[in-house]
C-alpha cells in the first residue's frame, strides 16, 4: 500500500492578500517588470472581469425588462419605485455599453433570453399568467434604452 503525501505549496501573495496582489501587479506592469508578474492569476482575473461585465449587463437588462412589463401591463399599479428602477437600470445599461461598446453585440444576443426570464419574473410578481405577456418582447432594444419610452406617459 502506497500513500502519497501531498506537499503544500506556499501561499502566494494572491492567496494571502488579494488587494495587495492587485497593487503589486499594477506596479509591476507600470515598471514593465513582466517577468515578475503572477501571470496565471492575472489571466484568471482578467477573464473573470469579462464574465462579470456580461453578467452585469444581463442582470440589468432583466430588471429593466421586468419593470417595463409591469409598467405596461399593470398601469393601475404604477409606482415611483418602478419608474425609479427603470431609470436606474437604463442608466446602468447605457453606462456599461458606453464604457464597453464591444458588449453591444452581446446585448443583442441575450436580449430575447433576458426577455423570457423577465416575463417569468413579471408573472410571478404580478400574479398575471405567463400567456398574458407576449412571447416576443413588445419593446425593441432601442425602446428599452430610450429614456422617454413609456415612463414619460404618466
């Protein structure tokens, strides 16, 4: 019977103090000390940042579509918080797309998927049946981002 001993690797700066690792990595990059960089963790963090941007866009789009649906299909229950949410999530989406224009194709790509989740959430929150909402979004992508669409009427 052979047993293998696992040798513990010493903790890296990345494992010990993430914020200090970020500061150190930034400084090494500024000083062009590329050989000293922790490339494995740097690459992982950059990839994670890209995934986070996409998740944020989807999350904001779902919330925006949800509140636009509630605004349109329950006009008697419109509230300041719904309008505020529409304003806030439009702002977030436009800000993300301004900061990262390369996310525009992704926005188009996930629009229908986000709408499908938004109608499920709208149905749950309003007690309206799923078939009360259109199968395809009644809002265009341009309308969703338009500050004057829907909320300026009342």
